[in-house]
């Protein structure tokens, strides 16, 4: 038991991220990825603002990759620095003793988790009356949050504000799938998911949209959503920021190894550097970008850096295409990139390029913008359309020739690279840091739903945001 946590008079937020394998440091596996990174970054921002946090996650099994046992309670002391003293992770055991994919979770699982939560609360010294806000993520977490809140109301005669961040919605998933195929995989259980989401909307205090697309689709569930709030994925601006090329040691070491060149800095400074760094999936269209680069007129003036995961089914196709093309101006990275390496690669690049056909928000694009990269991209990236006022070079046609034309335009117009990179950098750094977005959300909840902040923090946030 962490005495500092329990004695602290900080406001106490309960954050629920139920499915997947949550931990202080995320290891990506089934059902574990973007949402978990979002929850951790959101939690860090709340800690910095001055709260204490209990994160809850379904447990009772070993992590399929690391083998770590996900049971009991984990305090974040010495993991997230000093602020970690005010954060803990409680694994809820539903008695199944195995990992269950999110599509297969049932109400019975969630009821068992709710019972475990209340049976364990006293053992860890959790004062239930101290909970000031419930923040849930995805439908299963929201349903669990409703169960917990209902029991708290019985025990304490007190309603706790509960806001739900769906991250995605069943109706949106269904629409996207029907655009690709007439048949929908029944194992996705979309009918059940949509039914749960319809119920959830009627039993929570507010929905947090991570994009305008989600905000719009909510109206098809219920036009009377009590409060629609806004918190897209943010940027870790302490990591993703502008650096001088000479200080990008990790990225330079990696490129020297791949290119087998010692004087890498001189080569980089003499070229326009493009980068595409994303998951190796069909929707990211990495082969299209490779083909586009093979068609540009200014091959000698540009370098493309692209990552590709060897474990992906698409890797062989990408590798074969890469070998066919002029490899002198393309660097293919087929090893794991750490966050530090990725941040530095963005810093030494001039332009981020994405041909993605589907994005919830466009986190890689936002991180590149915060690193002072100009952007060439498809029309399907909400961050560009909603946050950047469509200032980046948007490619309307989904073919290599259209992308090649934009690439050549940027190479031939360095003043446009400077104008655009300065513009997107300012917006990403000032308006889309995790801390700024968290403060915006807290203020929205306070104004639209009810009191969740103490007076000192409320005044500090209002002063910073200049309300």
C-alpha cells in the first residue's frame, strides 16, 4: 500500500481501460495499442496538473508477449518519475484466468470485474467516497463504469460524473467495413457492440470525441447526447519537438548503419528528407509511396525514409518493390523504432508523407508536425483536416503520379516547406500537447456537466487558457 497516495488530498480520478494488456510501459499485442498509449499520456497530463489516478484494467492472466502476471495492484513509483507516486493500476480478476479479446467480452465478465473492484477496494485502502470523476475508454470500460457508479450511488448516495471516450464506434466501424466488403465478419459482434453503445449513451454524463467523425456519428445513436466533449490524441511535446540535426544521435547512428556512410550529416543537409513512419498495414499504402518516389523528377535532391515491419504479411511485397526501385534515394528501415529514434528521425526530416486511407486522428502526422515537418498526405487524416485547416499539401487522387507531383512541388519550393513547417509546428506544440488538451477537457466538463476541479486548479487552467 502506498501511504503517500492514500494520504494525498489531490482530487482522485478513476480511469477505466478494460480490454487489452495495460501497463505503465505498453507492450503492443492483441487489443493493446493506441487506446493504451492514449490512456497513459492522458494520465500523465492529469498527474502533471495535480490529480491522483487509479487506472483499472481486466487482469487475472499472463501477458501473451512478456509473460508478466497481470494481477493485483501496481504503483507507478519510480516508473513515471515523481508524479508516478500518485498513480496506480488495479487489475480486475473476473475468474476466467485467460486473455479474452474485446469482441468476446460479455456483461457477465464485467459484472464479475465490478464485484472484484468493490471486494478489493478496502484491501488497498481505497476510499470510495474520494473518487471525483470516472473516465472510461471503449464500450466495455463504459459499461463497467456504469456498473461501478451504480453501486457507488447505493453505498454513498452520491452520483459521480462519468465521461466516456469511445475512441471508435460500432456504427462507424460497420460503415467503414461495408465500404470495403458486403460481408462483415460475425466474430466482430458489431450488433452487440452497437446495442451496448446505445445503452451507454443514455447512462453517462458526457461523451468525449477524439475526432469530428466520431462526433458526427454519435448523432445517429442519439441526437440528445447530454454533453459532447473534445479530446483528440495529443502529442508528447517533451519528446516530439524540433532539434538540430547534430543532436539526433540515435537516428544518425541508425542511418549510418543502414546506409553504410560515415558523413551522414552532410548528405542529409544537402537533400530534402521525406519520412513515412507508420504501422505496416494495407490502409497505410506504403507501396504507393514507394512507387510515387520512383516517379519524381528530382530524385537526386530527395531521400525517402520509410519503416516496414518484418513480421507483417505485407513486408515481402514492400521489400520486393524496394529492390526494384532506385534504392539510392530510399532508406528502408526494417527494425523496431524506439520512440526516441522516431522523434529524432522526424526532427532531421523536412516533410512527413502519408497515403493513409483510414485514420482515427493521425497521431504520427501530429507528432511529425510537432517536430517541425511539413506534410504531404491523403484527404483521410482528421488531424490535418480539423486541426491544421488543410494547410498541408493534400493529395486528392489515390495514385502514385498525384503524390509524385506534390513531392516534386515541395522539393522545388523550399519556401513552402518553411512556411508550412512553421505553421504546423506552432499549432501542434501550442494547441495539441497532452497537457493543453487535458486542461481543455477538464474545463469543458466543469462548465458543461459539473464540478470536478478544486478552485486553485480551476483558476490556473482558466488563466492559462485565458477564459
